[in-house]
C-alpha cells in the first residue's frame, strides 16, 4: 500500500476546469480556494474595467491575495518579535524574584 495516496479532483476556476492530484486531507482547502478566487473575480468584474479580459481580473485577484498574505506574514513576524520581548521580560523578572 502506497504511503502517498493522492486524490484526483477537478476544480473550476473562472470557467476553466483543472484536474489536480492532491493529499485527500487538503481537498476542502482546495475547494474553498477555488470558490474564493471565483468570488473575487466576480466582484472585480462588477467594476467593469474597459478592455479587461479574464486574465486581467485574475491578476487583480492574485495581487489582492498576495497583499493579504504579505500582511499576515508581517503581522506574524511582529507577533513573534513581541513574544520574544515578553519571554525576555519574563526571564528577567524570574531572575529578579529569585534573588
């Protein structure tokens, strides 16, 4: 029996179907991602930019999602830094109280 069993799924993104082989545990995430992309493209299309094709709307969605990703990474970096400061303060306080 193979340790790496893959599930073949089909995702439709803005009218085009993609066949993917994925880890079965990730299926819901892939389906949610496809729905989110389709939803965001539909929202962008409501703006009806002159001369825009579907690739242009997909590009706008990609930029928007990447900005959100970068912001989350930056937020995590800040949180990690704050945790380090709190850890250092806790150690200093423990050392002080131990005297």
